[in-house]
C-alpha cells in the first residue's frame, strides 16, 4: 500500500446531513475542539435567532441599521453557553437523555435540552437590548414563539451545518499540518491563561 492510499484509508468518512439528524455526528470533547465547536454553534444560532427576533420587532429595517446588535447577543449567548448552559447540559444529557434515547430521538432530545438552556435567557437579553426598561411585554410575546423556532433551527439547520463543518473541515486529521493542530498549538497557552483548559 503506497503512502497516498494509506492516507486515504486512514481518513475518516465524511459526516453528512442524515448522520447529524440520526445522532451519528460526533461532538468534540477536547477543550480546544469543544471551544471552537461552541463558537460555531452559538454564532450560527445567534445569526438566525437574533435576526428573527429583530425583524419581528423592527421589520426588515432591522437588517439595515442594527449591526451592533449581533456581537452583543453573541457575547452574552457565548458566555451563558460556556458557564451556565454547559453546566446544566453536562449533567442532564449523559444522565437523563443518553441512557433513554438514541438515534434521531436522542439527537432531537439533546437539541431540545441545549436550546431550552439557552433560548429563554438569550431571548431575555435580546428583549432588553431592543426594548430597554419596557422589555417585559416584548419578552413574554416573543419567548414562546422564539423557543420552538430555535429548537427547529438548531436541529434542522445550525446543528447539522456546524457538525458537518467541524467534522469534515476542522477536526484534526492524521497529518500534523491540519488546521486544528495548528490552532491548538496557538490556542492552548491562551486557553490555560483564560482558565479554559
């Protein structure tokens, strides 16, 4: 077996959309991979859901003048994900969901758990940014629409896209020149400084 055929044989199969829906797409567990995965996941969800709620609030004009809104929502959502939401789902998923559900049901249950730990609180932050002190009416009229929409977006769009991009494009390959290897060499000292590893 020559070197190129050995590299081809060692290369993992690509993850496709159906794999993601059926719960066959792995999620990284190493600190750097987990961190990058969350950046992609939170960024994708914020892009969809902040736009959804902003357009509901201001109409399509929101897209023209509210660019500042996205980084503020992302910052809150990412910090919430890395602190509170991860602590909850890190206990809930392996103890309650994983033993009871597998395949598509398991993937859907995990998606529901992740979104449920995020959507009501990110929606609260979005409502505060959009409405200020008079946020409560908008929040109550939005959260019960935004929450199921976020579950659907996470399960059918953002989750599969992020899992395919991560597993097929970012995840460490067998060669030392891979993107994740270079990122981890650069990011590991910073992760230690910031207490992420």
